[in-house]
C-alpha cells in the first residue's frame, strides 16, 4: 500500500474553562498566529465540549467561549486567514470522537497523566468525559486530517495518543486514511509555571488568581502579581545552567524570554547579577506592554458579541466543508450503512 501524502494543515484548540492565561498565550496562541502568518491552512477552536468534562456554569461557559474567541482575534488570529470555530458547532468532532473511543484502549487512557492530575484522589467521582477526553481531542485534530498541532508541553502525551489512535485505525481497517500528526512544541515558554509554585503549571482553573496572569488583567494587577511572584533570595545567574535548581527564577526568565522573543542566554546576559527587586519591574513593564493592547482589543470585541457569533457561525460553515466528507469516508471505512 502506498503512503498518501497529506496536505499540511494546522489544528489546535483551547478550552473555554475560564479566562485565558499568559500560559495559554505563550504556550499556544503565539505559535497559532505564527503558523497562520506563515501561510499554512489553520483551524483554531474553542473546545467547549472539552470544557464541560468538569462542571461549567452555563452562563459562564457562554461568556468564556466568546471571550476566548475575542482573545484569539485580539492576539492576531484573523478570521479571514484562519478558520475559527466553536467545537460544538461542528458536530463531526463529537461523532468521530465516538469512533475513536472504540479504537482507543482502556490501558492507553489509564496512562494519561493529565487525567490523574485533574482527577486526583477523586477518580470514582469525576465525569466519564474527563477520562475519555483524549479520544475526543484526537477526533478534533483528525477530523481535519491535520498534520501539525501547536500546543504547550502538557499536551504532548495526548498528541502521542492521537498518533496511536490514527495508527491503530489505519492498521485495523487496512487503510492509510488518517495522518500521523506532528506536535509543534517550541520556544522558551512551552510550560509556563504558576507564579506561586514553580513546580505547578500556570492554569486557568487554579483556585488562586495570584498564581496566574490573566489576559484580561489590567496593568496594576499584572505588576502586583509579578511583584508578589514566589522567588528565591539569590541574584539572577548569567548563564542558563544557573537556573537548573531554581524553578521560580527559571519560570520568570522564560516568560521574559518568550515575551521579548529572545533566547534565554541573551536575557541572562542582560539581567544576570540583578536581584529580583530590580528584575521584576522590568518583567512587569514588558508584560504590560505586550498584553495591554491585546486586553483592550478583547474588551472592544466583547462589546459586540453578535459579531463574534457571526464569525463563529461562518467558521463552522467553512469547517464543515472539510469535516463532513472526512466523517462520511470514516463511516464508510468502518462499515456503517449510509
Ligand atoms: N502553563 C502553560 N504553559 C504553556 N502552555 C500552556 N497551555 C496551557 N497551560 C499552559 C497550553 O494552552 C493550550 C490550551 O490549553 P487548554 O485550555 O485546552 O487546557 P489546559 O492545558 O488544561 O490549560 P489550563 O489553563 O490548565 O486549563 P484548565 O485549568 O481548564 O485545565 C494547550 O496547547 C496547552 O498546552
């Protein structure tokens, strides 16, 4: 059998499970914009079906979905260049998700560390959806035959599972129908850590608001959170090796490097030897200068939610031109009578 070549296509998504954080921006959205601007066909998604794997208040979910769309657009994702969608408006995601739930093996799912982290000791009481989530994520990607998926480091294992699902489907049915997707995990901030604990990922659902920078935070709030960020008493090193045992210092330097688009070594050449008392105001100033234009644009877009809804409706129509034929062909391969 010949291996088909798949046309490059980029897909990625973010859950509207809270407000956008600096982690989502640096780990994911910045790369989304770069790939769009490099001229690749791109599909970006608010994954609302994933968000409800944990409880979401319905009105918050609506608000967060529109605000996330505003965040995408304000960060540089153009609805003219990318297909911008809300997952539940493109039903083929969930339909292919079911097929993939029948391809993925229990043993594979039980190895997913994000499930273990999110369920904690509560594995009997969390939703079945939280456990099955990675099969739906594989469907989100493969229902577009996407070849490249820009994500933060925390999603690496789910992308390996996506490759396993595609491989098993192709093998079981004797086809070369689904591509083996490449994760794109690059840059200085693929894993932005909590400002309160350098061993924990910055997360929109962390109960402590001080642990994260929200894209909607104003300048004073950003400066205050950075001023209060956990650090150690030592001065900053002049080389990256000096950060290896200092997770909080490494995190702030990585954030600085990603925001200023410089390698970590160049940043340390500039700020090595400084105490945090001197470095934190520099970081705050940089963060405010990069994030303020985005948050003001988000506020402007949120003043017209009907326009956001129009953009998403158009995105869903464009997306379904791709997803309907791929799902139909999948059903045919599986042997469903149509
Ligand atoms: N701290 C982070 N550093 C770098 N990248 C990150 N991402 C998330 N947090 C960081 C990347 O953002 C994209 C969207 O993530 P998501 O919203 O789908 O889910 P998540 O990874 O579970 O993010 P959160 O903020 O922690 O959400 P909750 O609290 O709802 O679970 C992904 O590409 C992710 O890698």
